[in-house]
C-alpha cells in the first residue's frame, strides 16, 4: 500500500487498525520502526486513528443497551 501511495496509484488512505498497534503510533515498535510506518505517520495523504473509528454515539448507545439486556436476562 505504501508503494501505491508513494507512486500515486492510491491517492490517500484512512487507517484505523494497524498491524502490531499499541497505545501510540510512535511506540508501535521497540526497535527500529519500519520505513513503511514512518511514511504512513508523516504522509499528508494518510489519516491514522488509534483504533477508534467505530466509537460513535450510536455505538456507545448500542453497547449500553446490550449490557442492560444481558443484565435483565441474567437476573429477571
């Protein structure tokens, strides 16, 4: 994907999940960070989010309702 971004074959990318992801993009790797990740972090045509793209108001409401339903099913 990085090669395609660099060549212009892909104009941009939005990524929410990264291989080997941890708490921050800068600490994904304990040793040297691969060049591909260095590019993704600095590229103007790439948007990275820390695995939160699905964390919307609607998803929070759905999660809360699921929890309530499970509690009701267990105790009522």
